[in-house]
C-alpha cells in the first residue's frame, strides 16, 4: 500500500480508503449490513494496509457508523483514521449539533474523529450550516481534541466552492472526482481551486458508484486491449490516485472481489502513462456516445413518497437501454421492478436531494415513454 502525508498535520494516510456506504448487505433491497461479510472485508483491508475508513450518519440507514465502530475495535485506536460527517438535514436547531456529534462518537465507540466533515455541502446545506454556526461548533470540538482534522465534502458548483473555501480555515476537502466527472461536473476546476488553496483532496466516487467498472462494450474493448491484465475499474482508481493533490481515494467496496481488485491496483500503484491516458480518452469518447443517466446509486433521493425505486430505475435504464437501445429489454426489466417509473407524479421532492443534480422526474417520464 502506498501512503501520502497530510500536508497540514503530517499524518500518513493510505492512498486507498474504505468508504462505508456500500458495504455487503444481507438483502440487496435493504439498507442493512451483512456484518460477517463486511467485517471480513475490514480485516483484509487493515491487514493489507488500508488505514482510512469513511462513514456518515446517513450511510446504510444509520448502521454504517455502528458497524465500523465495532469492526475497528480489534485494532489500536491510533493505528487507523476514522472519518465521519455532520448531516445538515438532521439539524433543526443549534442544540442538534451536539446531539448528533455526541451520538456519532457513541455509535462509533470512539472519543475523537481523525477527520470530520460537513457532509454534502451544496447551496441549501451550506445555508443551513452557516445559519446554525456549525463550523464554529466543530472548531470548538477540534480545540477540545474531539476532531483532529476538519473539512467538508462537496457537491455544489464552482462559485459556491470558492465561497466555502474562503469562509473558514479548513484542513482538507472531499470531492467527487473521476475521469468522467473531470469535465462533466468540472471536477478539474474544483481540484485546481482546492489545491491552489493549499489543501489536499479526499476523493469520493472514483468509480462513480460502479459505473466506471463496466463501460460500454466498445470502451471496455479499448481499455482491455491497452492493458489486458487490468480490470476496467482499475483505470478509474489510477486516474484519481495519479493526481498529486490527492491524499486518499475512497472506494465504496461491496464485495471481497472489489476489495481485492482495488488492493492489487494500489499495492502496485503506478500513475497512468501517456499511452494509457490516450487509450482512456478514446474509451471515454465511446462511453459518452451512450448518454447514460449519471446516477451513482447513492440513494440520497429516497424515500420517494410514491415508492419509485429511483436508483434502480436508472440502473436498469443504463444497463438495458443506454448502450443497446433495446426498449424491449428495458420494458421487461422495468416491468419486474417494484417502484417503476410510472408511479412518479413529478412532485419534485427528490430534486434537491440529488448531489448529481439529475432531473429525476423528467427522466422518469422519458423512461415511461420508452417502455410504453
Ligand atoms: S418527482 Fe417522482 S421520483 Fe421524485 S419524489 Fe416525486 S414522485 Fe418520487
Ligand atoms: S438519482 Fe441522484 S440521489 Fe438518487 S441515487 Fe441517483 S445520484 Fe443518488
């Protein structure tokens, strides 16, 4: 495993981190965690050098913090870095800041967090954080030693990022960065602004919720021909880890195979060569032609009051239609789904919750037209 040094504190952080939002589940439709399978993955991760574990209040319906706290109890507290996040949507008053933070320490079974973030900063969440003076509260926790490094995870636009960077003293920033979002969501400019501010980046969604682990057949063929022994996902991990301003690449791994693939990529990490960058550009050009819906499967948009299984609908669209244009196969798949697109009444309640700014009701209507 490779390690990088946090420029503000000297902490030695593994270049690969375990994101705890997509742990193995006992049942794919539930939020729960298969503790035995997930614990085995944490143990393998630790034995192979991963030292950064990222959880949040919302992950796995609140179970992620409980799980990772328990799973890490087998290891000395100073031997790993635990990251957690303050959720704007759980705060109605200033008193709630202490309630949430104390409960998070209790759930994780620790008395401090190594890295702590304002979760999912975008326009409405930022207003809530500022109105409730959450930064000041967390800065006090840092002074008390209950937070070692303070940052934020970001899902907004470039102008707001500039505002947030200037508003307070930060130790790091977590952004969504991968070779598709480099242009699509202007991760390129976000990365530049953050590093120009003297901060390092934690990377989330390097494989875009798994979408970059299996591109379209044409794009896959280009990458396989350029590096027959490497997985498609490894290109995404190497793209993110190859940027010098990146401290840690977080991957939300769900299976031992994904963990093994990421570990083997990072244990023998080499940045993309110029020839590989050219192959990746060619693959990306093929992939872009398919016009997939850029859903990462994060499930922040749920629950929908009408029971629409939003990420499942988009996953089926991407897999069954975007590449093959087979309306029949999309129709069959959507027909078997509980919570299909036809239930959407375009109430718009999901729109603000989507960090990818996807026009969810519009897409639901389009998919209904396709499967008519
Ligand atoms: S717009 Fe449609 S998918 Fe979104 S919350 Fe409303 S009913 Fe559900
Ligand atoms: S539609 Fe948006 S919020 Fe819902 S799962 Fe996809 S990316 Fe996440």
